[in-house]
C-alpha cells in the first residue's frame, strides 16, 4: 500500500517562498507521473503541477513561472518549490501518482497547509 507524506507547509507573507516535500513509502512504478494538488476551502482538489516519468513538467496557468516540481527517485521524494506566493495560493497541498489524471492512488495523505497572508 502506497503512502504519501507531505510536509513543508506553513504561514508565509505574500511574495514569500516555501518548498514542499512528499515522501512516498514505496517505489512508484516507472510509468507513473507524480503530481502536486491543492484544495482551498470550499473548492475541489486541483492538480497544479505534474512531472512525467521522463522528467517533463506541466503546471496550471495560475502557478506557471512561480512553482517548480522536481523529484529524487533515489529518495522516493517529490518536491514543490513555490515562490512569489499569493494569498490565492492558500490551500492544503497534497501529492499523488497516476498514469492519467483522475486515476490517482485511492489513499491520499494528510496534506500540508500553506497559508499566504500578511
């Protein structure tokens, strides 16, 4: 059973930076992408960044140029570097893995809270 453990969130001022980490309990199959998601209060969970098996990345428009997803396969860890943070980035952030979006592992982690506020 795969477990995702997210960490690194916190309270940050607008314009600040954070780096989130996601430790995965077992090695994900090599044909799976890894993704970071976020869920703001009253909203659905949204995929904001993806890294494909070959290493290419995708981002939702609202975070392009500010967020960077990366991974360390030796450590079974995925990272999300966030900069120029805005209040609208406030959410609980999660990670998961999938072949196609919408087919993620069923067991989500607890997530890590990111709050952007002055």
